[in-house]
């Protein structure tokens, strides 16, 4: 399951065929939350305060870098 902080990130992932991407940003809340059965998540662009409130445990495995030197 992929959880994104912004609707554009979720849209890009969905257009790429990754249909298990979720976001609560703006109107995307209407699609509902991720399944309760999900036990592993890739979390993109969600701050530590919000992330820690949503998960009982969270461990950073790797940072994301798009390789272009562009921020966010």
C-alpha cells in the first residue's frame, strides 16, 4: 500500500498503474482509507507528526530521491 501526502503524487502513481496508492489530500478522501488489512506501507511526503499519529510503528528504510536535484 502506498500513502501519499498530496493528490498529485497519488495521481501520478495511479496513472503509472499502481492502483494501491491512497491519499487523504483534498477530494481524495471520498475514495476512502487504505484497507485495514494492509500491514506494510510506503509513505511519501507525509510529515513525521502526521505519520506517527497514523501508525503504531514506522521505520524509515530509505529516503526518496528523484535524481534531478529538484526539491519536493
